[in-house]
């Protein structure tokens, strides 16, 4: 099937402004959008810049905006974006992160925010047995958040970042929840200062854009709300403690 | 620009990150990676990591070590396999203690499941040895190790492409790398360098491997005169998604999935009556190709891309959802089918390099059959060859290899660098890399790399694949040599400095061509069938002549082959039946 890729280009060495360039090619509707990008890069224009690696939706390298929607180029099939012969699809870099080259964005800020929630198991207790015991039910509580591949699609989809660039974003909160809800973790107090502030969890306005676009089907908005509840509960119990004689 | 470290770790998958955790607590450590660390292909490993925990049934490290040796068709170094199996138990508990979210038994312990070639009591029946986190075990290992690196403040240099080693005689002094964001050449001096660059499945057309798996570490070593070991042994995983090569985990069969031909027959009954669908991968891949060649593939046209069915419809939605969720999602996304309702069309996909940079059990690179150590140079993970996988790796042993030998290498580096003075390097050490890049970017007209890459991948797939013979492999060697000659005139189309991914791709292509040549030449040289190396013209294993590791060296554009003895100090080689 004939298709046109309309790709936003930008090379800071030469270009004052981003511009769109069109590439026309034949593509199998069952192929991935990434296959089309690779075809252009290898046989039409080697200067096209984009990231990629695993090519099946588990490494998180190729998150971009596809007709305005955030997703992975390798988890989007041509037939999902092209209805008929000659149709075109528009590809742009993720939002809120500065463009380094074409579809490549600077992920530093995204990863800095991710790191700020201390995304690692916090627990200094001696392990009594060989493994820490955890029931299947306890394990299930944080299951979907462990799927996060830090692709930043949700970050780009979030409308809140438009008004508050300091918001840590959906992925960082989902990653915090992954540990807060883990029965083995003891890091609630350490993470609280980052989460319990406007640009922590409270900026979230339940737009659900993160949940809608997550290539790993994580119920991000729900996890953010659960995190909010954990913080509220913690504050309530602190207030109760203070009222005790 | 010159940077100075105690150790530089190249690659940030499981092996590199584990080594970094160990080394960084002991010395100044830098991790270089051409990707962001969590993008590494360790994250694509699905089914599990084996350890004889005995959480669900009796198991022993000794059985695990034996299965590893037998699975590798006795080309495994047996003391190394013993270390692998014994340290597996502690390694898995360590990962759990560091936060890895394993699936749990009803008692709250780490759950375990069956995997190909892993057996109870030296081959009696399958055993539940694979510890797992759904079908995302590699993803969880990568995430957990990266989280620990953040906690321990490991210094990362993301998006640096290593192009060369700095050698002084038999001592390594650092690496030369291109910083992708600026296009600048960086010289990193180090007392010790660890290569953990992963596999090179991209030499083949149909592969489960990432675009990034281009054999950068082994290719750099080969160009520095370090021979590569057992390169003729490349594993084809039996179950890749038809056409795309995307991996469908062996865990599907571990949970009870069945391979069927066009008659609906469970054909593995005829090949491996004891282990059935859970025989080692080399055997299952050959069985599939034999069925296809006999016209028993689903289309029945005997063509190389005909396929068979992996039937998981009887497992039930619950098992698929809790234990194989990603597989279910891949099938829905790429095939438009739900494995609960329809069988998965599969065929073998190029998956794993058993061979690589030769090392001892501390990760130190050895350059010959006498075990001569290259000072200050280490390798671990898929790019290395310890050898614990021999002629065919068992499923789940790759993740185990990463954590056991990544950790051992990191610890050894930590001690080694204390005894060494900081090496002296200069800008001139970057000359080879500088000249290579200068040629690719000199502005002359030349072909782009796309066609060369396609031809290379097709030749390797057709002529150095599952079944091999002398005529095909000689043709492959000749074709690759011709492609390597054409590569000399390749030029980039992208002339800018910032994020020149065109240059990166063409450097990778150079690596793939060198690795293809060595693989094809080593395969042509070994005149027997053993493990994944299956020759139509030499169908039997020949221990009298070939119970030895090969060492393939790149010399003046040709491959010369030497040998190294196999450690068979525990179990005497026997015929391999399942």
C-alpha cells in the first residue's frame, strides 16, 4: 500500500525552525510504523533521526506522536494509521522535552523527575529468610506499574504539563506507586516530600490521557489517585496521633 | 577529550549493570551505553531465570549444572557450569532482596516453572526451576538493576558508541567512543574495561534481537587481534512470530503449550519422547524445520518460511493473563489473534550467540588456548563466552549468566584496579576510530549501507542458519567478503555532528560484517554436528576430533582458526538423548 510519512524535521545545526518533510513509500499494512521509518532511513534518507531498539514494544525507545497521539512506532501497525492507498501519517517528537534532532528528544528532565521519587526498593531490615515473603495478592497490588518501560508517552500526553512544567508527571508517580504499594518497601516517608506537593501528585487533574496512551496498558490515573489516597490516609493518621494526649 | 576512570563498563544490560553495581562500590566506575540503560535487550527476555531453589519441588544445583552441560552438547566448560548453577541460588535471592517482583507461590515464596532441558535427577523428567516475573523476567531484572544503580549513584554516559579499545601490547588501557549527542570522539582511559555489549542476532534476517544487537564488543576485540570463541554456535529459538521473528517465550511450552503440524499432530512425540515440547531449543528448532521440509508445515509448501502452530488454547485465559500477559499482548498486536482462542503461527528465529569473547570465570578475557589473560580487559553476558552454554544454551540460563558472571567480573575488577597505576593515553589512541569515521564522512559519493545490510542478513539466514553444509557456508564466506569490500566505499548521507544516527548505523554495519564473516568461517571449519551447529554433510557429533572450543581470529581480512580444550572434569561426554 502506498503511504506518505509526514515527519517533523529539525537539526539544530542548520534549522531555525522545525519543518515537515514528506516521504512516500510502499508498505505492508501489517508491518509496524517503525518498519516504514527504517525503510526511509536505510533507502531514502539516512539523515532522518529517531531512536529505536527492540522493535516490539518493550524497550521504550521509539515513543513519538503519531497523528497527534502518543505511542510507540514499533507497537503501531501501518493499518492502524492508514486507511487507504495514498493516505499519510504525521509523525512528531514527544511534547515538553526539547528536540535534539528530528524525532529525538532530550529525556534528561523526564529521567530526573523519575529519579526524584527514589524508584528503588527501600528496606534496610535484615532478610529473615532467603527471600522476603510476599503473598500473590500483595504482589498483585502493584503489578501493572512494574510494566512501565519509561517511554515517556504518558508524559507527552499529559495536559497538566502545559500549565505546570514542574509537574513530575504520570510515569514518575506510577513508579513511586510501584514501590509504595509493594509490601516489602519501607520508603513512604522518604518519598513523601517529593509526592506531597502541587508538582508532586496534587497537580494531576484526572484527564486520563496517560492511561489512554500507555503502550503497556498501565492504569496510570488510577495509580495516581491511589497514591493520593495513601498520602491523605497517612496525613489523617498523623493528625490523629497529634490529637492523642 | 580524555576522561580518566578506574573502570569503564561498556553496555548497560544485565551483565553491565550488575558489574557496575559491584565495581562502583569499590572504584571510580563509568558505564557507557549506546542506548539509555533501561532500553537494553535484557529487558526483552521473557520466561525466567533458573536456580535450584526447590521452592515447588525437589531440585539441586548439581542437576542444574548437569542439564547445562548436556544441553550444551558437552562443549560446556564443566567447572564454569558448576559455578553458574551453584551461584544461581544466591543470585536469585539477591535480586529478590533488591526488589525484583517475582511471581509468588501461595506460601509467598518465589514461584518456579518448567523450561526446556531443565530436568530432575539427570534427565528423568522436567523440573520446575525457572524463577519468573510473568513473562517479563528480563524487564524486571533490568529495571531492578537500574534502580539499584540509581540508589548507588552509578555514573552513566548514555548514548556513547564504543568504536575501539586502547591496547598497549597485551594490556587494555581504555576505550574510544563517539558521543552521539555531539558527534565528538571521546577517549576514556581506564585500568580495566568490561565489555557487556550483548548479542549480534542482527547478522540474521529473522531475529528476536533488537536493532542495537550488533556485536560491537566482539567486533572491536576481533579487530584488535583477540580471537572469538565458538562463533559457529548460534541459537535459533524455535518459536518466533512468523515473519517478524518476535520471541514467543519457551514459557508458553513450560506452562503446557504444544507444538503442532498441519495435521494437528504433536510432532515432538516423535523426536524427544521424554521431554516432548520441552526439549532443548536446538532440537526443537530442527524438528520444526524437519516438519516444514517434509511438507507438514501449516501451508505445506516446504518453503523456508513455512511455519507450525504453537497451541496454547487449552491453557485458559487465567494462566495466559497471570503468567503470559506480554505474549498474549504481542499476539493481539502483531497477529490480531488471542492465544486463548487460536494457535500462534511460529517458526525459528535467530536468538542467541553461544560464542563470543573468550573469558575465564572471573570475566577476564583470554586470548589463546593456554588461557593467557589480556590484562585489564573483561567481558560478560552474551558478548562473552565463559563457556557455560557450549554448543546450545538452555532457556533461562542467559539471564543467569548475566547476573552470575556480571557480578563476578565486577568484583574482580574492583580488586584488580587497586594494584594498577592509572594508564597513560593520548589523543593518538583515537586514530583508528578517527580515520574510520573520517572515511565514512569525507563527503565523497558512495553507496549507503542499506542494501549491504539486507544482503548480509539474507545470506546468513539462508546459508549459515539451522541446517548447514560446506557448499552453502563457503558461498556465505565469499559473499560476506564481497560485502566487506563494498563496505569500504560506503559513505554517510548525514553530515551533521549532533545525533548522527546514520554514522552510528554504518559503524554497526561494519561490526556486523566482521561478525558475520567470523561466524560463517568458524561454521565452515567445524566438520561435525553438535548442539546448534547442524551439518547435513557431517550429521554426527565427533568427540574424537571436535570436542574442543574453536578460537577464530581475524587476520588481514581472513579468519584463522585455533583451538582450546573443553573442561570435561566432572561428567564424561555421552550421546545426547531426551
